[in-house]
């Protein structure tokens, strides 16, 4: 006689078998057509069957039932038969919309639905490959490298060709490879890494990366390594203005520069999803702003659009970084000389002012401060805002939740109502910021306090990659198309 235990185990095995059959479909869509499949923003490329099923259960966050794996498998098969072109496709949205239309789950019906649904899409044709050079290979540099390698697909998009560093020891190359292979916060590299000391290269999952040693950006001739028209990603933070970063442009083989820190002067500070439309092909030097700016600007943009932000204060509780001392010692900055692993340290942040570079309407309306705390990664921004109209906690939470799921900002904003969530739960999130709905404070007047978690390393690196893709013209279209969320449409 079958017991409840047996029934549950049999059902899990059935779903796991379906997920296993999805994997080759997902891989072919990505490697052959540049189609990035996801379930409500959760990528299902290079995932195990259990991880794919876990993503299916996330659909409960929308108020729907758990996504049926059999329907996902059928939709993936139909996508393979319908030419789409490079795009980021939310399979869950397609399944829900097909069900809403009352369609029968057959091949002809699915094909007709997809042709109609995706016919007017702005899926871009495959672009020519773009060479990428990482100048500096620290925390952000190595995570951007991991992302570039993971996103290599058919090799027709961004191609990581080289990293440039200053030689630190006789076995520098081996040490760099090991830092890429193992990370105390983000875990091991997903794949294989081989080192060729004679050729000075690192081979990571088939991506051959040249390691170049140099002290001067302009001293490197990239064309000698068959690197041409490259985008240099400067991860050092050593130069932040046009004069300093312009040194990269003097190097043969370089056409553009992306800074992974706030830029100064006339340099465009891009928060992807908010002001990325400002990017022009003629922009030779661009900044991806800071991790905190990327975390709070999308949320502020959404809140300002729906309610209006009159003024506010941003308090950042930020993990310690490499520019602080591990133990008390001399430091040119105030307070940062005190032991980072033992103290909370009040420090300055320019994130509140930097928001205005992406959202000019908020210029002069925000103040900001920061506290460095003894955790290695994941930070928390507390937005204390005065709005243009009254709002309740349930109303603004419903709005932000829907914004995270279905709006054009769904790649930047995530939403959580996990009652046991702590900072380490957000390690590895690829969103710029995650609104903690259970922490929201609003009493029905014009004041609201929002708590936004963010992986200040990986989440920011994901935003850097998106800017890179836009600069290279290879950022995939997001399908089905997202429409702006109106607050009054989600009132509870």
C-alpha cells in the first residue's frame, strides 16, 4: 500500500525527471540562439534539476500556484522551434499568459501563441563579438570575470580577453588563478581553470584569458595580443576623471572605458535600468556608479514615479571593504584606520548625492551617511522618505512587490517577505537591491521607511555586466515586454 511518504517521493522523482529533460533545451536555446531563460528573473541556465524546481516554486510569490514543470518543458520546446533571437525570456510569464488565453497545450497552439507574442519584440540581432579587458583583478574584477565567463554562450557577445595587473610575486599568475577559483564569500568557481605559465594565460571554462603585467595603462599594446576595439573595465578606482581614465584610450586596441566606481566631472554615471538609455555609442568613458547608488536608485525611481519623493535620508549599513584596516593602524581617512573586523565605523557616503546623476529630479532632496560593520559582504540601505501623498504599508509593499515581478525594473529590484531573512541570505543575488517588505514602516501619512538589502559585490557586478552589454550592443531584449506598474492598480 502506498503511503503519503511514497506518494511524495514518487511525485518529486517525476518532477525531477522533467527538469532533467529541460536542461538540454535550456542549453541549446542559450548557446545557439542567445536566449536567456528565466522564471520571474531567476535564471535557469546551468542549474541542477533541484535548482530548476526551486525556481518553479518561487512563482508562489506572485500569488499564483507553483509553476507546473510539464508546462515549462512544453514552452521551452516551443521556443526552440520558433526563432526568437537574443533575448531574456521569462518562461513563467509566457506560461501564465498562455493559460490565461485558454489555449490547448499542443505544439501548433504554442507555436502560434509564441509567434504572435514575440513577433513585435525588440529582440536584437546577434552583434559582433566585443573584446573586454579587466584592468585590476580585485573583488569586483574577479566577480565580473565569473559573470563574463558564465555568460559567454556561443562566444558572439562579450569576450573576456585579458586582465591587467601589477606583478605582486614570482608566482603571481598562480595566485590570481586561485583567487578566481576559490572565494571565501561567493564559493568555488563553477567549472574548470587551467594555468599556462609559459603563455601567461588562464583557461576558464574554455575562455582563454591573457594575463598582462603593467603599471601604466597607456603602456600596453593590446593589438599585440590580437585584442581590438576593446572595452576596458577599470576596477582599480585609482582614476575617476576623464584625464586619468583617458590613459586607457591611449593604449592601442582600446576604444572605450567603463569605471566600476563613481565617476567625476562630466563622466556619465549609469545605473542600469534607470538611466541606461543615456548611453551613446560615442561615449568613450562611462561609470557604473557605486554599489549603494545602484541599490537605492531603482527603488527611489519607482517610489518617486508613483508617490513623489519630497525629501529623505539614506542610511547605509555597509560591510567593511578592503580600504579599511583589519586592525588599528594608520589610515589617511577618518576612522577607517580602526579595526574593521571589531568595530562599527561611521563614515561618509556620496551615494545620496550620486542618485541625482541618474535621477536629476531628486537633486538636493536626499542626505546620506554610512556605517561600516564587521561583515564581509551584503549591505543594507534604509530609506527614510517624505512622499508627495499619504501611503499605507500594505499599499507601498504591494506596489514594490509588483514592480519587482513585472516592471521594467525587475532586473534591478527584488522583493522579500521572508520572516527569518538575514544578510547572508542575500549573498549572490543578481538584483541591485532587495526590498524587505516585512521591515517597511508606514502609518498612512506621507512618511515611509524602506529597508533595501544588496550584495554590494555580486549584485553590483551584475549591474556592471548589464552596462557592458549595453555598451557593446548585446544586452538581450526582455520578453515578454514589461509595462510600468501603476500604484493605484495594486492597491490592497
